[in-house]
């Protein structure tokens, strides 16, 4: 069977679906995950979306219609079962006694005492038949979800959907399309022939948001003709592009304004003013109550206020690593040494220990 046929067969043969996103998911993953959840709910499946979000990045997308079941841990999702065979000796009463540091379960048999051969215990099956991983490079990238219940990644079949070259093919079915501009585009491609039957405004709004985030409102060089076509389909189905743009780019929280102020304070230009850089430390993020999810909006703000610049860079600290986010859209794009792509936001991981050293290195690289 083709991957499309395998995908359809897995969906048709399972009822309870778990959609897992990466830890601190970006807008593309949230759009794809939420859109897929709404779509599967519409066709009668029981769907749960799970992701760990310690940085609270998902709050940026609270304007999207939220699926019925969204959880941040799998703890407690698997029961422990104590079994008694009652063919020869029925159980007439079960009581529990909760003490300070233990729980007693008292079993009263109908006759005599319980034979140890009639007693067994073990773990119940998971309440999910199938996992769909959205944007997971590997199992561990789901963060708290994997830590809370690692067994589930080995006990139920996984459909792995992604568009990243770093994906480790964690599924029994791996649908990884490197040429797609977003994971939302990859998911939509699986249902393309059913758009007329399944799309509604709620589903379309989620997928359109994912495409807009991944393509930087269609300004990214990685924007594919397919992405533009799907965006049109979503709008035809009732998605409100203006509402997405307003929520993502126009509405600015107090935290973002504070972060913008710190970025301005640290702003520097090269002599010819073509390269505009700023730095942000983990302290800056903590004191403003923000996170790296705000950087895309921040770099747009810098571009709007620094007309002389051609290349815009934010050097920032994240989890003991120094990274540089780069925007070269005014130059038509340039090839940057060591740059990789993550949700179509270019960044460099630098082998330095401070943001200032990172600024020096990035300017050196970009000036070549």
C-alpha cells in the first residue's frame, strides 16, 4: 500500500486517537494538531491532543478554536488492575483504607480465604489505539509527555508527520515531506481529496494559522505553491485570515512591549548600517514574562523601525545555548554558514558562551 492508503487504513481501523505535539509547540504544530483534531472529531473519532508547554508559548494561539480534549501530561492514563478469579470463590465485598503513606485494599471472599493462585495484577491497556506525532523529531522532543509515560511510544502504533530533515522516523508509518513549507501543509495533503466533505471554518482556521506562521505570512522563500493553494482553500472554507494576522502580529501584550524595549536598548548597527543586531538573555525573557515564541514578531518590529537595514539578527540565550535568529528577506535571502531551518525561521547555534560574543561572531559571519 502507499503511505496514503496506510494512513487511511490506520484511521479507519482505530477509534481513540492521541495527537502528540513537541514541547513548547510553534504555531505551525498547534495549527496542524488542532486542525487535525477537529477534523477527526468531525468524522466521529475520539481525539485527545497532548503537549507539554512549560514556556507557555501556546498562549499566543489561544484565539484558535480549541479541541475538546487537550492535556499536558499522560500521567494517570494507564490503570493498574488487580484481578481475582471468582469461578470457585466469589468476592462479596471490596473496601479501601487510605492511610498516611499507603492504601489498603480489603477483599472479602464468600468462602474461606483467597487462594493466591486466583490472584494476579498488571497494567491495563492504554486508552488510545493510535498516536499521531506532529512535528516530533524524536520521542524525547515531546518533553513532559514522553517523561510522564514513555511506554506509550512503544506500545501503540505511531503515525509520524513532519517536514523536518532532522526527523528520526519514530513511527511505524512515517510521512515526512522535506519540500513542504509547513507540517500543516503535510497534514492537509493527506485529506486533499476530501476538502469539500470535511472542511469547516473551525478546521480551516487552525490550518491557515499554521501555514501563515510557518511561511511568515507567505513572505518566506520556502513558501510553496501548494501552501498558497491550501491557504486559498482554507479561506474558501471560512477561515478568517485577517483575524489570524491581527492576533499574531497586531495585538501586542505588555510583556512583548517590555521585550521590545530591551531589544531596542541592546540594538547595534554595523558601520554601513546594513546589519542590525540586538541581544536578549534568558534574564530578559524571565523579567518580561516572554519567551522565544515572541522573536518572530520582534524581528518584524525591528525591520519596520530600521529602514536602513538589510539583514536583521536577534542573538539570544535559550537553555544554555546561544543562538542567532536571522532575517534576510530584504536582500532576497542569503546563504548563511551553519544555518538550519526550523519552522522556516533561520537560526545559527553558536559555540560561544555569551550573547555579546555571539553578536561578534554573527557579524563576522554575515560580513563575509
